C-alpha cells in the first residue's frame, strides 16, 4: 500500500497526515517483528558466547539478552502511545475544562481527569501552577495534582486484584 493510496482512502487527509500514518503503521509492524524475535535472539546470544545454557551465567546472559531489548521495546511503545494520547489531552484543554467549575463538581471532574490523563508528577506540578493562575479553585487543582501521578488504570487493576472487587469498590 503506497502513501498515495492511504491519502486517497482517508477522507480529508493531507499528504503529510497520510505519510505520518504510513510511517506509524510501518514502525508498529517493525516493532512487532522485532518483539516476536526476542526469544530466538536471546538464545542466539547465549549460543554465541559458548556458555552452558543451564549454568547460572548462561541463565543470566539469556535473561539479559531477552529482557533488556524487551524493556526498551516496551518503553518505546509506551512513550509513543502516551505522546499520541497527550497530543489529544493538552494542558490548555484540561485547564479550559476545569476553569469556572464549582468545588464539588470540580473536585470530582479534576480527580477523574487526573486518573485518565497521562500526566506524571513532573508535568502535573506545572499544570497545578497553571490551574491556579487561570483561576481554577485551589481544592480542584489539588484534586488533579494528587490523582494525576498517583492513580492510574494499572494501580486500580492491582487494587482490585489484591483486595477483591467488593473491598476495592467500598461496598
């Protein structure tokens, strides 16, 4: 599939958008191919060193040869995914959504927004300062500041898995 055929299939897409989509699909396919070859490549690393696979050193080399590229690949994918998500949830949109809300509604909205947005503490603090300077009430901004870096989907899944759904949902 050529880039021109992508721009013809996506209505209203500019050639630069079609090129970006094409490169993104190609990069994701390359990522998948590389990820699927981690086990054979780690076995090749152990075999090329001449170390016995069943020894402690062989296990360590195999572990390093498998997990180091795996972590780097997953980190690359997560950073790319969060970059895409963050382009849709910009700080300006978040600030505009929270400005002018009453305390009760604003607290729930800010905490909910902090849970679903991919802001870490290094970006939540400047957002907090921006919210305060934009006139968002202090309690609402604290709700966002606390929930953004601390609560996420993974933590909620772990909570439900550790204590059970009845306790986690406080019923």
